[in-house]
């Protein structure tokens, strides 16, 4: 039941490698090409388009003396993770920040026409993670959610003819 992601930047979109494909879709829009934006601008892990204040995390840790640190939404990007210029680029009426806020169920429908994205998102739906947003940090998943996320990531990989899954869950 260890965490599914290695960092606070890991989320459903990055765990199953669909984020790269989503970033490519945004970089191919007319608006992005006109502004010279590449795929890197739509990454919250690189410096190109991420919010410079929170460095793409969308949150700020406020150090409190004698109390646990407080976590607040970034005052610059308001939790959107990206610069204003990047958030103004839209794909099918949604910004890149809007996509990260979609639940898996909503994203499955939104990307219905994109076979690879739809296949991966359907795997996450099938293990009961349809309520999780694409951008929810994996470090916030419960133990069961982490297990299901790992299982869905594996099931989303196109099978080869020599794949055998052995699932052992003593009850």
C-alpha cells in the first residue's frame, strides 16, 4: 500500500503517461502554434509554462511557528499550476488546468475520440477510480486507491500474447 507516485507532482495523468499526449494536443492547437508554444509549455514540471511562484504545484506551504505548516492555494495562479498565457490556450473549450481538474469519468467522455487516452482512462474507471481528478496528487491517495492506480496503470498497457496476471488477495 505504498504511495503510487514518487513525488507530490505524480497524479493520474502522469502515472499512466497520458499527460504527454494531452500536452501534445494542446501544443497543436491554432492558438498555441500562433504563440510559439510547444509541448513543454503545458508541463507543470518544466519552467516553460508553469507558474513561477509555486513552480507548478498549485499550492504554497506556509510555515507556522509551533503549528503544522498550512497548505494554501498559490496566490499567483490560484491553484491552476500554469501561467496565465498557458491557461488562455483552449482545446475543445478547456484549458490545460481545466483538464487536470476533470474527474476520470469526465475525462473518459471528453477524450472518447482519442483511442489511447480513452483506453487508459477506461482502465482507471474499471478499477473504481472514476471519481479521482486527473491532477490529484498521488501522495493524497489512500492505500486502496494507490493499489487500484497501480493495477489500472498495468492494465492500461496494451497486452502482449504472453501476459499472465496473478492476483492474490486473501480475505
